[in-house]
C-alpha cells in the first residue's frame, strides 16, 4: 500500500520481495495514481491492483474482502502511506490548525491501525505488518512539523499493536528511512537542504538508497526477522545516532 510511482519506497520493497518470488497485490489512491501503478504491477506479474483511499473505511473493507476471496490469507502488508497538507510542512508546528492535524493523523497514523485490523484477520498462520516512519518522530526536524507528531503516534501504534498481535504470531514493525527524494518528500520545505545535511553528517557520508530500504523491507517481511517485533529499524546510513555536525562536513 503506497506505490505512487517507481520512486516510491513501497515500490522498492515490492521489487525486493518480487525478486525473491513473493506474490503481491497493490493498492492505489485515486484513478490517476492507478494508471501509474498498473504497469508497475504488470512488470512483476501482480494480478491484483485495487483502489483504496485509507480514509474510507468501506474502501479498506472492500480491499481486504477481495484479498480474502482471492487468496484466502495474507503473509504480510506494507503500509507506506503518509500525508499532511504541505502548507503546514513549513513554518512553525505550533501554528497547525485542528483540521490539518486530524487529517495528517488519520492518514499517516490511524490508517495503519485500520489496515492492521483487517489484515490480522487474514493472517491465520502469523504474519508481518510493516510501516514507514522518519526520524522527525523522535527529534525535531525543520519543517516536518505535524508529520513528526503523526509519525511519533505511528511509532507508538507499532508498539501497541505488536503487543496486541504477538500471541497470534503477527509481528508489527517500522522502518525509519533516511530522506529519499519521492513524491511525498517533495511536499516538505527545504527538502534538498535536508538531503545534503544527511549526506554530509551521516556516518556512511551518503544518503540511503531506495534499494537499501527495499532490502530492509524484505528482511522485515520474511522469516529472516522472525524474532523481531515492535521495532523501529533505522535505515538511514546511521544518521539517527549522530549527536553533532560532522566537523569535516562542508558548510551548507
Ligand atoms: P510516495 O509519495 O511515493 O508515497 C506516499 C504514498 O501515500 C502515495 O502512494 C500516496 O498515494 C499514498 N497516500 C497518501 N494519502 C493516501 C490516502 N488517503 N489513501 C491511500 N494512500 C494514500 O512517498 P514515499 O516517500 O515513498 O512515502 C512512503 C512512506 O515513507 C510515507 O509514510 C513516508 O512518510 C515515509 N517516509 C518517507 C521518507 C522519504 O524521505 N521519502 C523518509 C522516511 C519515511
């Protein structure tokens, strides 16, 4: 869930899973994105491409009803969905109005819970639920604002759902990806500055690639991570543990 184009993190994970023989279905938000997703799905032989706006409970129900009918069960779900009005992804968080807050929270946090409610029902032999988050949940990042607050709630929901669903063998995890130039990222103010800052100050002295996040996704969805749940796994070239600017990094 969350492929918009071939630069989407969801697509990078899908490509890594497909390369190992995984069978996939895709959801998309709105007809325009559906036209972009269909050829990508075709390229890996995926037959199910379903509309699903996650703010619409009936659409989420319909998606999982179709998956149940077609497949009878599910092994994993990737939730790579987030949205906030870009008007509030700049300036001060403190100025966020209630409606923008609630929408960001609904799409970027609650939708993972809504998806988990339906998906868990189909994971009779256990499974893996995976979402995507960002360091702006843990620390203040310029312009991330209401998305940072929504991601913090999303990360807390990962832990609560991991506790709830563990006895059914269902694991719930998040990947905290470093900044990557995607459609969603283009809404964040000064994103190019954020990319440069990470490149200069991450221990690996570069930005993470889509393929690297795809590989981490494959690990989280497969039995390779069978002992891992409730985790926020940073895939960011190590930037999350840095305390100060790299003294040898160029000035920005
Ligand atoms: P993207 O634009 O490719 O994907 C975002 C997806 O969210 C799109 O497919 C969009 O259709 C979907 N979406 C938004 N509102 C929706 C709704 N109401 N119903 C259904 N789908 C909806 O961008 P991306 O960067 O691949 O984002 C995927 C996830 O990764 C997001 O949660 C994002 O916050 C997270 N993330 C991104 C970065 C980054 O730097 N790009 C870093 C860390 C985490």
